[in-house]
C-alpha cells in the first residue's frame, strides 16, 4: 500500500521531536491496525496516536494522510 502525505502533515511532522515522529510514522505504517474510527459528518478516518490524531482516507491502494495535529486542534476547520 502506497502512503502519500499532504504538505500540512509533512510540516507538522518536521516540527516534532524525533521520538514523536517515529511514533506517528510507525503507527501510520501499521495501518489498518490501531485505534482507527470513521469520521462522522466528513469523509475519511482518524488514527489515534497518544495525544495526536492522524486524519486519512483510502483511495484504492493509496493511503492519503490529510492532516496530523494535536487532539484538540485536528477537527477544527
């Protein structure tokens, strides 16, 4: 499965410490295993990694990481 990241997701990861980066990328690589739920009211899914949330969607064999942010900020438009 191919994983593509949005500009926002890459920018957020670069601002984090190496340990946080490894945790988030490791959880993304293990998908679909993990704390994954379908989003209500909008398309896509969310992956919980501690206090961080990864918003993603599946398009065939492509996994598109739309947004990564802190728990309270990720759902704000």
